[in-house]
């Protein structure tokens, strides 16, 4: 119940900040809430008693000792999620910017929309790629996302 009251107070503060000063008010209220949370967390960390025993240094044992490491597959998965998903999210952002400009948005607003789209789509693409077990499907997801930049890049390619 106390947790719900805290979230309710935070939501009310954000609404009051938005009503008083718009986005700037929301930013200020959020900064104060994060600073208060950081201070409370630091106080709790300093006030807590040390653990009675040391943590175990034993290995987790997720893989058997003689299991193959499959380093090639792991590196490929990293490259897919980190590099290809980032390139795909940038492609989607180019498509978002192009669409926003096509719909009459100002240059700055279209750029902000594109900058907002990159981390959001990268997160979604990384999740989709990590949850897919087929390499073909992973490449299809990333390649399909890359197609979002095609309409934005086409006029430059024809020049």
C-alpha cells in the first residue's frame, strides 16, 4: 500500500509539474524525485549491516565443464544484436524522419522523432532477435527493419 501511495504521489507531482511548466516542469519534478531516491538508497546502503558471511566464490555451473563454448555462435549473436540491430534501428529512424517531414513536421521535430526512435527500436529489435531461435528469421527481422530507410534513401540514390 505504501508503494502504491509513493507511485501515486510521484504521478501527481509529474502532473502538477506538467500543468505548471509543461515539459520543463516534468523534467524538474523527475530530477527531484530521482535525487531523493538516490539519497534514500545511499542512506540505506550506508546504514545497513555488512553480510555475516562472504558470498560464495563458487561458479554458477550453468554449462557443464566439458560443454563446447560455441564462441562463433555467441559472437554472431552479439554482432546481430549490437551492430545489425543498431543499424536497423538507425534505418527505422531515417524512415521515421522522412515520414515526419512528408507529413509536414518541422525539420527539428522530425529529427527529434528520429533520435527518439533509435533507442526505442533498438531495444525492440534486440529483444526480438534474442528471442528468435532461427538465424534465418533473425536476419529476416533485421533486414526487414532496414527496409524502412529505403524510401528516405531512394531520392538520394537517384540523383
